[in-house]
């Protein structure tokens, strides 16, 4: 028991929490405190352990070691229900709304007030209206959620959190799919909540918003505490330094490239997701071109059309001067392309198969012996070479990929494609969810490939990565390429303006 | 082979218990029958395992067997087609059926369960209409062709058993099993099937033509079922269009599952399927010979399959847990 004379305990305290998963320690002895009415920004690269900690706070997972204290009392948060009872609400990056139901039904989902055993609609409607007012959302509780733009859906989620009297609101990348205007609206709501005594843990990659909102910043790196910054210490450079653990210029081992001939030339390409906009650009051999933009800007769709996963609506794709019709990934592979997809587990790997089998998967046809027999020897050579070259940490080549860490899994995907010696390498969020060491290895590999003359087109939502790696950056917004930034024009501000469709401001700046 | 040890053990336990409890179990006549029946079911089990490996299912096998069983004597006896025309024709019919299933599933994206369930009803009804529901057979003719199903190869005197003849279907099963196992484990197409059964999307993203492979799996399944139907028909020589082959799809699927195929796809062993089919026939045989009321036979077979699947799942779970602990320890050190 805390003595009554002791200073007031923080609202929430995470004390020395450790969480292990097969093959990786996600959190190692991390701590964090949150005061009442405080906005704490939690930042860190992908794989730093932010999302694991959030899941622990929200009752989705339990820590292996360490404890959670609420109002100074140790609590066991063993389910989402417990977390809610304790006043902790998590707002996921991907919203968790049932979009076939209306706003009111979503706010009270699972906690519907009843009258004579039936849902008490009138009460839902009245209470929802009250909550919507608190988050400044002016829509009727009867509106179907799928009619609302993403920004408003997010406010519905916040209203739901308020309806359980949440004292701690955890927001995971809340602005990743919002327009500038919607994001500003969200900031107002957050500031307003803070005034009313609600505490917020705000997770974001956007250091600009962190600077604007946060009272304090806690930085994670590789599953450990990397440092805390008080309000006056928060600067862009300090944050990056703590996140990366070293000077940023050393982290991205960038050398100037000698771009050669155009290898990939895209003209008037229209994707099924955004058929109204024609996309044209080219990538030279030895060049690294970044594709920046918000979630939903059509970047993944572009790569998938290039790779033949989805059919193009119109336009031409030339690889090394040859017009290619990409009606399936087979065509793209035959043309010398490779895609490291965003969804590694669903699209990149057959998780239940061995490292060796996965590396060999794309080359089965190319290396087959007559009669369609497997070329075991070739597969063995390729996998051994890739395990060594990419330093894939695996007990042996027969290890099931599922049991490797995220970074090593990603290297297996890369190994599969490098063994095919592609001319064009498409990378979709290549460092998502992997630890910092593997990240850096992937960056140097990209460098090395560029030097060997591979044309690289990579999509990334991480600003630092775009700024650090690309020779040239295409910025997309709602299916259009809103701008192309050369190396010397490249800056966070310019990218953000273009990514939110603000072309005039970007070119003026 | 390692993952089949459990089911192989089960097979030997039931075999030995039955042999001790009733000495007539190991007489040559009983064993020959058991082997012949196991082989016939093993054949259709191998066929369906290809579909199960893709993560699909084929419920129409029994009706395909029924339809082929009707069509073969209908062609040969009623319409006096020569063997050399009738046999290829019924196999072609099966091929077309499999192709239809595959195309409906891959092109129209219908669910395999629904497509083949409709097939189950359709082929049964078609067979009955074709034959006007009259019992079909080959009479005393076609001795040569019938040897495929009822033929025996004398092996001479064997210890304990006596004079023993090896049923021809067993040889057919062996040949089919070797071809299937080589195809599945040694060719790129087998690898394609295993990969797409685990993760269709990742396979497609790796440049595999998953559509063609899925269609191929349904064609293999239907053609093998058709061939099985031909053997079953030649074996029984008395084909009732309404019931011939009823439930055989379930025996085939059960054999495949007992043999280590996962209905989630991507997993399967041809050897396991053979043992799976043999265990089911062995259980029938044992129930008869041990004096257990035959009315219980379905209940017992169902219970044994369930027990086998539960054991398999538990073993897998323990292995996964052990591996996780081991890895955490490695990571911690």
C-alpha cells in the first residue's frame, strides 16, 4: 500500500515489462508513466515494440515479466474487458468499426442498453448524440458508418472510447490515413480531451504532429527504452537520434548512384483502384526511386499492377524497352521484375514451408529438370548462397519460415527474388515490422543492388526512409502522382504537402 | 514417413489384436479380401488427397463412381461398345467432370464444397436416369477385364497364412501410389500444389499458375475416382444405380485425413493415405471377426477416426509448444 503522504501516483505506470515471442524478444524491461491529462507520445521505428506494449495495455496480450500500475495499484490486465473496466481504450490504426451498422450501434456495440430484453434504441440515440457532440462530430447517430469519411469514423471510435469512460486513450498512428484537414480536426479533439483530464498515449511516425501535441515523448528502440524527452526537449533531431540510436546520416549508407538507362518505363497506367488517374514515370538502372504518400494513396495498387497481380485498366509498361503485358506475376517475373509485397505473411511467404523451399519457390520453373522434376541441387545452392549473402539467421535451411523473426522472414522474401536476378525490384514497405539491425542490412542491400544496376522502386510510409534512401521520390495522393522530388528538393515538408494533395504549397515551398 | 508412424502403429495394433482374438483373421481368403478392398479404397483416397492438398474438397466421388459403374455396362452390354472404346470413354467422362469442377471453382470462384455437392446429386441422378434405375452388370462375360479387379497372382505357400494369392488391385494401387508420390514430392508441379495449398496468394505472387494447378487437382481426383469406379464395378458385377458408390467420397476423405492430409491444405502423404484406407477396411473386418454387433460399425469407425485426429492435433500442439520454449530460450541466451 502506498503511504498517504507519498506524492500522487501517476495514473498509469508500466514497470519493467518484458514480452517474448518465439524467436524474438519484443519488449525487454521497458517502463513508462502517464499522468492525468497528459499527452504522451510514444515513438520508435517499426519493430521497436510500440504495438506490443499497446496490446499489453489494452489487455490483448499479457506480459511475461513486469507489472502495470493504475493509480499506483498493480493490476492484471488479462482481457480487453478488464482494460475497459480500468478505463483504458485502444484506437487501432485500422479502425474497428462494423461498417454495416450505424454510428450509435457502433458506439454501444457489446454494451447495448436494454429495455424489456430488447435493444433500447432511444437511449442509444440520445447518449450517442451527447458523445458525438463531445468529439465535435456533427452527424446523426443513425448514419451508417460506411457513409462517413475515414476521419469521421475515427471520431466515432473516440466517442466509443469516451462512452466507456476511458481515462487513458491509446491512439495508434491515428493520422496515417487522414487528410491534413481531418488531422487538424483530430488534434483539436485530442487537445480538448486533455483539458477534460483524459490522458492520451499517442503513437505516431509523424514527428511534426508529435511536436505539436505531446507533453512528453518516450522513445523505444529494439524493444527497450531509448530515452524520454520533456516538453522543452522535443525537437525533430533529438527524436530521430533517439529512435535510430545514432546520427541519421550514418544510418542510411547512401552513396551517390550512377543511374544508367531507363529500365522501367510506365506510361498512362491506370489501376483498377483509381482508374481516373493515369500514372507515368520511369526508373533507371541503378536508381532508387521512392514512392511516398498516405495510406490509401494507391501506392500498393500501383506496384501490384506493375507486377501483374491486378490487371491494368489502360497504359503501357516497358521493361528494358520491351512493352510487357502483365496479366499475371508470371509475366512480370519473365520480364525480369520482382516484388517484395507489403503483406509478407500472406503474399511473400509460405510460412509453413522451409527457408529453402521459400527461396526456391519463384525459380522452380526456371531451374526444372526435364520432365518437370525438381532441381534439388540448384535449390540447395540458391538457398545456401542467399542465407550467407543476406545473413539470414536460421538454424538451418530446413527451418520453417514461421519461426524466424520478422527481419529474417523479410530476408527470405528478398532471397527468393535475388536468386532470380531481377532487373527491376519493387519493394512495398520493405522494412515494416522488422528490427533495426535487419533494417539497416536491407538498406545496404538496396544500395548494393543499385550499384549492380538493378532499378529499384520502393514504397514507404516512413518519412526517414524516403528521405534517407531515395534518389528521386514520387509522391502520390488519392491515386495520382502529385509530384516528383529530386534529391535536392526532398524534404519532409514538401513530401507531406504533396501527399495530402496540396500541390501549390509544395511547389511554392 | 515420421508423421505416419502414429497411424502405422494404430494399424498394427488393430491387426495384431484381431489376429490373436480370432485366428481366422489371418487365413488367406480373409486377407486377400481385405487387401483387395483396402486397395480399391486406397486408390480413390489417393485421388481425393490431391484436391485436399489444395485446400479443397470433392464430395462427388461416390456419385462419379456410381455414374461410371452405370455407364460402363451401359456402353458395353446395352450398346455393345468394345472394351477399347468403353473404358477410355468412361475415363474421359470422369475427366470432363473434374475439369468442370476445376473451372467452376477457379473461374466462377464457387466454393468447392458447393460445386461438388451439386455434382454428388447430379451424377447420381444422371446415372439412374441413364439406366432407368435397373441393376447393371457384366454377367459372365469380360473375364479378362474383370481380372483388373478380381484377379489374383499366386504367391505360393506363406508361413501362418497358407496358400496366398495377391489381389491385382493391390498392384494397381502400388503403381498409382509410386506415381503419385513422385509427382507430389519430386516434380515442380507437386511443389506448386503443396505451396498453393498452404498459401495460394504467396504462390501466385511467386509466379505460380495457381489456377491451372487447382484445375489439375480436380481432374486428377475425378479421373482416379472414375478409374476406381471402373474397378469397383468390375469387382461387384451388380451395380444398383441408386446406391452404388454411396458414401465412398466420405471413405476416401476419411482415409486421406487419417493419413495426414489437413483439410486446411498443403499437407499430405500418399503413403499415409494408403494406410488410412487400409485401417478403415481393417476395422470393418475386425468388427465382424470380433463378434461386435455390426450395427455399431459406423460408430466405431467414427470414434477411431476422431481419436486419431485428436491425437494427431495434440501431438502437433505439444511439438509446437516445445519448439516455442526452445526458441525463447535461445533468444534469451
